C-alpha cells in the first residue's frame, strides 16, 4: 500500500510496479474524491467508476399508536 499526493504519480507508479514479476496482480489505485479505481495488470489498465448508491424509500410512516399488540410467548 502506498499514498500519493497526485493521482498521476500513483498511476505511473502502479504501471512501473506491475512490471515486477514478484508483484501480485492486479494492482488497484483508488481516487476516492473522484470515486474511480484503476485496476492495472501487465497487459491492461481498466477504469472502474464507482456506483453511487441511492436511498430508496421503504415503508410509509407508521401511526403513533401501534394497532397490533406486542408478541407475548405462551406459557
């Protein structure tokens, strides 16, 4: 793992490092501010755009008083 001040430096470092036979591939370089990842092998450089999750509405608001009595085990 490494940290870089500039995205281009990290990208270039990953390509150079990927050429080393001892390195476990793929290497992934994340840009969290842009929400992208570069997945780098010796043959490829893939750009992966992160999915932005959206909050989806669920159940409608409930009434203040519940209509169903709470569960009580039979004894």
